[in-house]
C-alpha cells in the first residue's frame, strides 16, 4: 500500500502568501486611478526632499506608501480643495483636474484604510466624581455630595477632569466606588430598623445681623444646613433663637417682634409655631 504525505504546512504558507499578494494588489489597484503625474507637473518643484516646502516631499511619498503617509495626504487634499495650493503666481491645473485628483485621492485613502482599518486605542471610560454625583441625583433624587467627596480626586488632563486617558481604574479606586455605592444605597433606600435620633445644629459664634447666603432674601441671620432624612416620616423640629448674654439679654427673638421663617429645599413653610413643629419629610 502506498502512502502519500500531503504537505499541509506548505499549502497553508502558499495560501497565506497568495492572500498577502491579493491584498497588496488590491491596494495598488485602488490607487491606479489617481493621476499622479499632476503632482509631478505642478507640485514636486517645491515639495521635494531638497526644498521640503510645507514639510512635504512628494518624491518620498510614492503610491505604494499611501497608507503610511495618509495624514500628509489628508493635508494635501485640504490644501487643494480650498485652493491654497499651488500658491498664487504658480501654474495651476484646471478646476476639473483639481476635483478629479482630490476625489480619486480621497477614494484611494478610503480604500487603503478599508484593507487594514486602525480605529485607534479606545480607553476604558468611567464617570468622574462630579458625573457620578449627578447620576445618583438624577436616578435616586438623592444628594450624595458628602459621600462622593470621599472618593479619590481625579487628575486633570489638558484642563479637563473627565479625560478618558487620565481617568485610570485601579483596584483601590474600585473598592472606593463599591464602598460609596453601598453607603449611597443604604441612605437612598432607607433602613426601617433605625431608631429615632436627635441631631442638633448650631449657628456658632458671630453676628446674626446680616443676610446669610442661601436663605430667603430679606432675612437676616439664621442657619443653613444640609441634612439627609433617612426615611419618609414625620420629623420634629425645635428652633431656638436666643441671643448671647449681655447683647440680647437672653431674650427670645420671637417675643421681640422678630419673625422666624423655616425653609426646606427652598420652600417656605407656613407654621403656627416656628419654634416647635412636626412636618412630614
């Protein structure tokens, strides 16, 4: 019995060579309709290795290297289409020759790119802190500014803190975002096992005779705080308005003709007793 050994490896190699040859032939064929003589007639006089006008030398840019010189050829197309080249005083082809050349050259660039597309490197996109805070606000109607402020700050790239190339992702950053997400979810959803808790805010020392930014116009003094209400419920508010001893003689402002106003999320509350009240939040 005769056995015949088939050279599989050689066949594959030949097929690969034929494939490469076909690609190369397609590339040259795609460029064959470009009138390269137009460059020799009107452009090479200045754009050559010796004169190197505009940092372009057509004698170093043969059709075979169209893909490698694609960026330079794009500049050539723009210059020709806008009429910037050839410069004034130099011989110029007709408008029809201009259009035919730029159209053919542009098509050749597209065909060459299609043979070996290179879309470039795409970075891993993620939200920066500000975008993350805004996303939480829009999705959950929850202000997570305090929690988001604990996340690592981004380094700006070219003046922008949302530059994908500078927004790196590390295990430490992932852990920080995971911890922040857990805190945000607990506070946004609420915990029914919470017990009543008293929180006190103080205006601190200083004058109460001037307007406080963020409070209604026409008011003076007061206190502006940001508080997260953990559950939808009725909350008890107690507002104390006593002055410092010796200055206001420890007298209640409300008894002296002053009016105390309370706002929540910018909305003015209508209260019978602003010193002590319950409202649903």
